[in-house]
């Protein structure tokens, strides 16, 4: 059964009701043993878990240090292009937004790489808008080898590709793919994605399985919190993660927890996720899955980021630009969203060290790729 079929068969209304009816006893049971338990995750994400946030945070911090040590993985996004053939009403790159469009050429890519390398990063996230013809597989193949010459770990956050497309990129050095569903509610998804290939909810939902079958080392899932009920969207992301870990156990998994940020022509959050709610999600997922990587971008403000490192976050970006060519030529008119943590890399590293955490610049090498089972 594919995850698309799995989600269709899930009695979502009944599940949502059960989540909102969870009791203190359910939460206490989950606190003592939640690993791998979807009902435990449901309880920890429920309103009934709010009074237990302190206990959840202590347990999450302990599990995180036990599994990951006193370290935080560092990565940086490099925006290849802001061209996009989709309309997503929460994103500055939406096709209808009047902004200067750009796609990096090889020389511009080299300039960005030189700056990022000088800042110490060895793990890179390549990002682009979703434009099949102008920023498609041929373009990625032309840029990836240059990137891979300089970075030991290369992730991509681009439009969903075919299984062969992913396989081709793996052969050129791709290590990880981040592909966020935005919301697991098909009706809400339809309201926010009004034009372009991204309207196809099911194709996007099935992408993680194609990515895993293509032999990608790490797969990132994510929800854009603010589009729909965050408790239930987070729970469905947990179901997706659980499904993938059982079906495609050779890949590693990570999650991102972005909240809606202001952007050019963007919408305001319909269902705002508070800082407290964000903490609850991080802790719930850590208790559910101690080995899960959880990343946090510069969308969140400095003070909050510094507080969250200890709870369950394993990977962060720092000194990010969200515009193509933005490291060499910052312009602030081509951004995907506004950055809330504007500190330099050095300032973020100092903040980590002040908490006894060591920044790690290199991600794992995907040793098993191209090996037979
Ligand atoms: S979220 Fe992605 S697909 Fe949607 S407009 Fe922005 S860049 Fe394009």
C-alpha cells in the first residue's frame, strides 16, 4: 500500500476527535513509553499534553543528547533560482508576484560557493522555485558536479521529480532531498495551491517513496505550520514518517517545522502556531523517534532558536540568504521569506558554544549508496 492509499484509508475525522479527546492518563502513558507509538505521538501532540510540557522537554533534551551528543549540525541554503511556475499564496516566489526573477549561472554559483566555503560550511542545501523547464533536471545536472566538488554533503529542496530523475541526481552526488507536503489536508492544500504542478497533492505526497527507491541517503519531511490545524497536521506527518521508516528503512529521515513568515504578497497564518506549540511538537517527535533529525532554519528569531537547541533540534542554518545570488550580492528584493535570525555565522556559533554545544560542519557520508542490499 502506498502512503497515498494509506492516508486515504485513514479515518481522519475519527482520529482528529481522538486526538482532541486525549486524557492526562494517555499523556502519562506516552511519557513513559512513546517510541514508535503513533497513539503515543497523538497524545503528546494533544491539548491534554500542554500541562506536561516541562516533563516532555526534560525527556526530549535527555534523548537528544544521548543520541546526538552535545553537537549541532550546520548547513546553509544556497538559492539557485526564484523562478517558479506555481502559485502558492504563502510564498514570495509565487508566479504572480512581481519580482525580478533569476537563475544562477555557473560563474554566479562559484561566487556563492566561495563565500559559503569561507564561512566554514561543508553541508549545503540547494533550493529553487519549482519550474520544470527552466530549473529542471538538465539544469540540476549541469550545476551539481560543481557543487559536489566543494561540499561533502549536498541536499536539495526543489520540485518533486521522477524516480529516474532522483536516481540521476544521486549519480551526480545528491545526498538528501527535502520535500515538504505543506499540509496533509487535501482541501486546505487545494485552497493554497492555485496554479501549476504543485496542485497535484497526491504526486507530491508520493515523492518521498520515489526518493527512497532512488537510493537517497536522507529524506526531509515538513509541514508549513499556519495553513491548517497544527496538531493534526503534525500527527499526519508522524504517520508519514512512521510509514516511510518501515517501508524504506535504508534512508535516514529528518523533519522541518517552518511556521508561516511574512513574504512578498503572502497570506497571514490562518491557524497560528505559538512558540509553546512549537516546543510541544519538537518534544513530541523526539520522544516518538529518538534518532530523528530535526532542523531549524533562520525563519525563527535568535532568542527562540537559542532556547530550542537543547530540546531536540539537531541541525540549523546560520547567516542564511533566501535569494539567488544573495551571498555575493545581497538585494533583499528576491527573497522567498523574511529571515528572523539575522546573526552572522560567528554569532550563532558563539551562542552554541555558550551552551556547551559543538557545531559540526560535516554531515554523514552516504556509505551504502550504490551497494547492493
Ligand atoms: S512554495 Fe515553492 S512552489 Fe510554491 S511558489 Fe514558493 S517556490 Fe514556488
